[in-house]
């Protein structure tokens, strides 16, 4: 049997959202964005930080493809939502995950944790 979505009544509800129209059925499941934190993937981290991180992984004997690294940072200063909140860098690998307060020493802490993990 072939689905025919030409008939508006049989079209799935999610298409209203993808077509830019409002759908009252979907309004109840939308999560409002507060703008408190911004998600920053590894590729968007500063180049010198990525280089230092890759060197730390190499010294610990961990292949970069085995870890997932991203950061949450407060939204732009002055909006009131993220004022005073520290950034958080998250690192995970199979069976292991850690979060570090972003700053100058987080890569040193990560390297120490990886060293303890690889010596097991």
C-alpha cells in the first residue's frame, strides 16, 4: 500500500513544522529556549586549545576518535541569564565520562584523569 500525502488530512503533523507553519498539536511539546548556555563542539574550540587537547590525548595513548569533547558556555554576558556561571567542558569515551570547569587547567586535569584510566 502506498501512502498518499497529497490529502491534507492524512499528512503527518510534523510536516507543518518543517514547512514553517504552526501546528497546535506540536505547541505542547516545544521546549522554550532560555538562552542560558551555548553548546560548542570540539571543532569550534579555539585552535590552540584543540592542539593542546590532541597532544594530551596522544601522551595518554588515547585515540582522538575514541572521545567526544564539547563545551557549554554561558550565553552572552549582559543578558542576565548566564552571568556568573562557569563554562563546562564535557569529555566522554566508551564507559567513561567527565566534566571539567572550563579554564586554563582543565586539559591538565583531563590528562591526569586519562593517565589514571589507562594505568588500570
